[in-house]
C-alpha cells in the first residue's frame, strides 16, 4: 500500500499549535502500547502535556483488557499525559473531553459528522445506516489521596484503513478513508485534536463540566441498552435515560428502577 500522509517526528512536531499540550512530543514507528509506554515515561518524570504518537502498536489496548487493532501507518494512535489536581470522580471528564475533541477534530478536517457512543467510542454514519465505530478513547489513571495523580488519555482513530484491513470487532468498524472516499492527513487531524483538547482541558480545569456538549453527541440516550457486568447475573437491560455530571449512564429497568452505570466496569449493547 502506498503510504499517504506519513507520520514522523518532524510531522508530529510541525502539527503542534498548542501552548502546552503535546510538548514534549515523542514519535515511535512502533511501540507495545502508547498508553503503557507513556506510563513508563510518566514514572520517569515526564511533564504534563507529554504526547506519544505511534505508527503501530504490537499490543494496542481497549477497555477491560480488550485489544485495539490497527494496521501499520493507517491510524492516529496517540497518548497524552495529564497530572490534574482534580478530585478522583472527575477522571471521567478526561474521557468526555477527549471524545469531544476527537469528534470536533474529525469534523473540522473532514466535514464528517461524528457522534459518541457511551462511554468512549467515536461513531459515524447512523443517519444513513448502522452506526460504525471509527475510534475510541482509553483512560489509564492513578489516584492519590482522593485526587487524580497521573492520567493517560489514549486515542485511536481509524484514519486511512482500507475496508479489507478493518479489524474484526463487536460493533461494525469504519475509517475516515471509507466514509469519505479519500485519505485524510494524519498530521492535520493530530493538530486539530490537540488544539480542541487543549481548549476543553482548560475549561474542565476551571471547573466547567463538559457534560452538556458531550451528551448532545451521545447516540445512547433514549435507547434500550443491555449493560453487561463482570458476571451475567450483574447484567441490566433498560432504557438509557440520561447521564450524570460524571458521565455515568442512568438506565431505567422494566421494574422502574434507575441504575447508575459507571464507565469503568460496564460494556454496552444497544438494541
Ligand atoms: P467497547 O466499545 O466495548 O467499549 P473498547 O472501546 O474497549 O470497546 O475497544 C475495544 C474493542 O473495539 C475491541 O474488543 C474490538 O471489538 C473493537 N476494535 C478493536 N480495534 C478496533 C478498530 N481499529 N476500530 C474499531 N473497532 C475496533
């Protein structure tokens, strides 16, 4: 495959228009997992704002020990390090602002309308067919004394993956290339993502909840969902009615009981 819009250390550095987010920036042709390698850099003292971009992950991760698969040179795979002095329960705001920033970046660069599937997926196309997953966010966080200590926000976006190389996945996958019919510049997408995310982070850091904007893009509300817990006995079916300020999903079951579902331990099927 001819490589379109290659990523390199120079391309990543040229993409930085932000004041502090993405500085310093590291580029790897290959790593095990951008979240895991950035965690190692964090332990070695890397500052808030550090960015790690990879062209390929040998052990890319999803939530709950699932895998994130992406062919070499086709995707935007990056992790960002934050050291927020935020109360622990605000950790979910990072997932919310990353989803918003990624959605806005895709929209800015391609014109495609991006929606969010609770809690951490970027989806395309529901107006014309089934919703398809084009990206995901993964937060790895550590806490100390009820506060967030180190937060690593990983993002995987299927940019230029041809249809035949899309991975097997529970929700049908797609890429920007497929949705648009032409390849998309990964450096441009990265630049836009960092710019949007820096703005959202500043707002969240000042205490402004991202919930209203985030909820506007959620495809999950008003629909019947099955939330699978760690055991089948812990599964809940009901209508997703709303979210709370921390991004938890409020699901009303057939008996009228309202359940608060936190993102960390739930997997969602939408009927
Ligand atoms: P969930 O959507 O259940 O929260 P995650 O966000 O943790 O799952 O992402 C992992 C899951 O996403 C995998 O189990 C697989 O079904 C799917 N997947 C893996 N790689 C990709 C990809 N490049 N594009 C779309 N879906 C993917």
